[in-house]
C-alpha cells in the first residue's frame, strides 16, 4: 500500500513536471493558441452552418469557415491597417523637427494662442513653448522607435498569425471531441465541468461581441466627428478610440477630450464644442447603454467586476487582457457559486 502511494506521488509529480515543461516550450505561442480558441468559439455557429451545407464534412467545413473569417475579419483589418499606417507616417512627419516651414509656423502660432490663456495662471510663454517643443521632439522619437519595433516584429507577428490559423482549423474540426476529452479527464465532476465550459463560452462571446460592437460604433462616431472638425488623420484617431474602447467608461475620452480642449484653446470654437459635445453625449452614452446590455447581461457579472477585471487583464496581458480578464473573473464567480452550493448541501446534511 505504501509502495502504491509512492508510485502515485511519483507519477503525479512527473506529470506536473512534464506539463510545465511543455508549457514552457510553447509559451511563445500561447497567445495564438488562445486566440484560436476564441475564434473557434465565436464562429462556431458559422461552422455549424457550413457543416449542414457540406453534409457533415468537418474538414471541408473548417476550411470554409476559416476562409470566411479571413474575408470578413482580416481583409477589412488589413485595409484599415494600411490607412492607419499611412496616417501614422503623416502624423510623424508633422511632429518631426524636419517638417516644412509652413507647418512649423502654424504650430508655433497655435502655441502662442494657448500661451496667452495660460499667462493668467502664471505660466510664461517662453517656458510653455520650450516644454511643448521638447514634448514634440520626444513624441517624434517615440513614434520613430515604435516604427522600428513594429518592423522588427513583423516576421514574428506573421508566424504567430499562421500558427493561430493552423490551430484554429483543428479547433473548429475537433472542438466537440476536445471538449468531451477534457470533461472526461478533469476530476471536477461532469456537471461542474460543463458549467465551467459554458461560463467560458458565454463570457468569451459576450466580451468579444460586446467590445467589438461598442468599439466599432464609438470609433466610427469619433472618426466622423474628427473629420467634420477638420482634424487630420481621422481614421488614425478613430482606430485609436476603437482600441481604447476596451477600457470601460473612460477609453475613447482619452482621445476626444484632449482634442476638444486643444481646439477650444487654439480658437477653433465650434470644432472644439462639436468634439466635446459629441464625445460626452453620443460616445459616452453608447458605452453606458450598450455595455451593460451586451457584456454584463450575458456574462452575469456586475459592471464593477467587468471594469476591474478588464483593467487588470490589460495591465498584465496587454490588449489580449480585455478578454482574459473577464474570463478569469467569470471563472472566479462560477467557482465560488459552486462552492456555495456544495457548502449549503453539506450544511443541510450535517448541520
């Protein structure tokens, strides 16, 4: 009996060691694996439709689903990305100290207008110009360094993208079999495991769909407002607001609020009022109305949990954290609900 316990302890220790070693080997590809799982969950209804069309040919249906995903997701993203890249280069050239004389004069004139307002608060014009000029130089150097980093990481991004597509094919084709295997092998009990899988699927779909819909609407409205106000690079700022919309309540305001204030300070009154009013009334209202309906309702989580889990996920995992954070929070709530149910039954049985 003692020898059997030693065997079991050695086996589980070896199992843990091998599992951790495998995770260490593939740690550079954990994000592609995660996004393959997310896309498989998100587009499972499309996979089911293709299965009915192809008469249950799983491999062909998975291929058609991936082609559809590429056409409706990644092709538009590449088009928008090329526009953003072009406008980013133009924005960098405007900030660069080697810019044309006309742009520099216009920029200095706007600084002078702002400095007149700040003189009442004890900020000298020369000091303000010096600080703004220094900030422009730092911003230019930062943009240049980010362009270099992006160029260096392009190959890695391409490799991870194709790894994600490759894994996605098998997730779509073998998803139900993988789920059954995990339910069979995990020692939590089939009922609890199915509940956890259901929570994972519902949270993932709600977060992706809700964040995507809210982000696109807010970014589009923000871009239109910027375009009407005559701000250059409207597509760039629209995409930036879309990305920042993953931060509940305050995300897009990090763009439109400073832009509106700067327009007012530089004498562009109606443009500044348009940006500030549109941001406060329309963009913020969309977040307050749609996010609880699209995210909170389906995830069955309070708004506070969604906010702090999203911010925590972003701080740890980067942009992917806007999905990972709420998923972990969803598991946290589900596990404690299971514990509560189990504890209640123990109380009823044993007092």
